[in-house]
């Protein structure tokens, strides 16, 4: 009997949630945050594309992103502590973002994997090709 390949692939709910929030224009979403950010400046440029930074708050154990925000508040919710990280993104003339780098010093190994997988999935689904 023939089985489709993706039948055996277990989806990671943390990565799926992160990518959805990264592509969201709603409150706490990355696209919403980026719509109010200025290009260049501290983020510089990459291969001629202007760059922008996006700060996020995440669970340092799992890598689940809670929200995107540039406020410097420290978040606590129902026994969970969130820490901040940031992405550096390039912006194309076709109004697409490509995540270039991630900064999150306090992430556990599993959190690092989930965040890196989230970036990879985001760039495949929503990023631009150079």
C-alpha cells in the first residue's frame, strides 16, 4: 500500500505557531511590528537590501515566541518567564522580508532548534530569493 511521505512527518506545533506569529499583521505579530520600524540605521543593509530589527519575547526552554514588541518590559504569565531575542531581516522591493540573523543568548538547546526551524520555515514560505 502506498503512503504519502508527509504522513510520517510529525509537525512541530511550536514551529508552526512561531511561523504564524512571524507572518501576522495582527497585534503582537512580527509584520505588524515591522510596519512601524525604520529601515537601515542600526540594522544596516545586506547585499543592497535595507535591514530592520524585530524584537520578540519567547520561552527560553521551548523557543515558543509569545509576542513581537520593542518595549523593554519583562513578561511573566502564569508561572512562565519570557526573555527577549531579536531577528535581523532584509526587506525587498516586493515587500517581503528575509530573516538573516537571530540573537537570543538565553535559549536552551531545544529552544535554539525550534527558533532556527521557525526561521527556516518562515524564509521558505514568506521570504524572498536573492
